[in-house]
C-alpha cells in the first residue's frame, strides 16, 4: 500500500527527528516538538485544536523559563519561546506558526498517512503497565475510527519501551538509553521500525527531497553553531530573564 505522509504524534521530539533522519518527514506538523499525553493528542485532532495557545492558558516553567505550557491541554512547548522576551511579544508569532502547521496537518491526513506515536510510560499502574498504553487499549476502536475518518488507509505505528505488553495494540519495542526514560533513536534501536515503513511504498523522489532538506539543515546548523553560542553569551550579559505571572 502506498502512503503519502508519515507524521509524528509525539510524545516527544525523537519520532519527528527519526522521520527526518530517515527521509520521511516532508514538512513541519503540530506534534513534532511538543511534549504530549496521547489522550490530549486525540482530543486535539478531534476538536481541531480549539483555543490552543491562548494567553490566559499559558504558564512558564519556573526553573526553565524558555519552556511554556498550555494549561488547557497540558502540553509543553520546548522549542518555540525564548526566556528574555515577554510572552505577550512572542505568543502571536508562535500561535501563527502552529496554526499553519495545524492547517497543513489536516490537509495532509486526508491523504493516506502513517502516524507514529511513542507511548509514554512515565506514569504506570501498580503492575508497571503504562497508563497511556492502557488508555489506548480501552479506546483503540475510537482512535482508529477517528484517524480513518480522514482517510480509510490511515493507521498508527506505536513504539514502546521494553517491558510493556498488549494483546490489543501492536507494539515496536525499543530499549531506553542509558540513564534516560526513552530511546532517542528508536529507528536505529529497532530495525523492524524502518523495515515496516518500507512496506508502505513511500515515494522515493519525495524521500530524496526530504533527505536533501535535512542535510542542508544540518550544514546550516553547523555553520551557525559558533554564532549561536556568541548570541547566547551576549544575551546573558545584556538581557534580563522574563518571569511570567503564571508558573509551574
């Protein structure tokens, strides 16, 4: 079966980074760089991201002031804000960026799409089973019905840390990185994941284009590395950190 898009559904940035590294990330989508719970992801898809990134719903992490959370959905934005400007001066730009990604998301998923979700096991029951995995099992039919409402060929690839089990959900297992709660390169850790994706006949021209963009991005980041370090040092000297009135 041919697939047109492969899109990360979180719960953190590694699925998007791996899709990018393997040539499958064709654009920016709303869940790429967020920290999310999967029930919230499903809710957002279902309600078209209603009232996301509203000023009154935003709070700042007290010990990491560049990090903001949308309290309405309990989603964290790690890569979109800086710690020196007031939220009021940044929010419109960030919201407009996400509205573009959201529109692109819905445009894309009306075509055959493979979603990728890394299941969080940050919260577990008394037997050590991921509460997120339990929720997916309990809502499995509704989740599939939702994603297939956009296109009948849509489906989700679920990645899980070793130790989880399910008779309902097909899982691709990865080993956590040493000293970490997740595997940062799951496609490399478990070769069955990229091999499974190969079954979907993803367009080779598009893959080559995606990889070209990725390598150009890496070269650009390498060139900017020294400049960014200098800017960060100057900001620390000449700018005062902004502290929002709502923190967590």
